[in-house]
C-alpha cells in the first residue's frame, strides 16, 4: 500500500465515522437538536440517491469505482460500502460541517438559517465547492482523471457527455461534472437547514 492509498483510506473512514461518533455523543448527553439529526439523515439520503450510488456503481454511462481505482483501495474500501462511506461524509463532515462553519462565520450559529441570507448561502457554497475541489485534487484525483467517466446521476445531470476540464493542477484535472453535485446540493442543503430549523 502506498502512502497515497493509506491517506485515502484514513480520510474516507474518518470523515464518515467521526461525525457519527460526535452526533451519538451529543445525543447521549441530550445536546443534539432534533433538527440537526433530521438535516443529517436528509442530506445522507439526498447525497446517496443523488449521486454517490450512481458514481460508485457507474449506473448510467459511467465507470464503476472499482475500475477507476487501485486494487488495494478496492479491498480496503469495498465498492458495496464506498457509496455509504462517501454519503456519510457528505452528510456529516461536509454538510453539517458547512452549516457549523457558516453559522460561526456569520456570528449567529444556526439562527442565520432562520431565513434566506445571501451571505450565509455564499459561505456555504464556497465551502461545498472548495472541499469538493480539494477532494478531487488531493484525494480522488486518480479515480477522477480524464478518461475515467463518472456516471450520470440525478444531481449530476451533465453526465460524462458535457464534462469540460475547468482547470488543471499539474497532472490533476477538475471537471465540470465533478462539481455539479455540490453546485446543486448547496441550495438544497440551505433550504433543508432552513426548513428543519424553523420547525424546532
């Protein structure tokens, strides 16, 4: 196993599992707002059904993940749990982390999501797109290289057909199709957060 492969394994499992541990700890101490749990579960389902299952299995016009990465990664992160780990990370580290970061930067924690706020939305959008670019550049770059097609998905409707390279960093490429899920997910996440936050 190379250092790069070890890094992928550690990051994938850590970003998926640590938020669950934090949420369970808060729940056991009766400090977990119900809205946070609802946001977590909702975003998990949306990310899983919106693109992670499609990208993992290459369901429509794409390559499955086991053909896009090394055999070591296929053994340590089996295809059948790849979508689960990524969706858990999407819901916890990325979505809840983005909500927390946005609240902190806006100086009002969750109350900033009580109504539409363009500043909060832009912070969340920058967070979601930035993390995705970093993941593609430094974590999954070999799985998302030119010539390794990601499937069409409901939240990635451009498919492999409309997938120009947006920019390159050395031999690593950032493409449109890889960014579309988080471009579409950010407003969904914002409105889910507003919806459940208002009900609490």
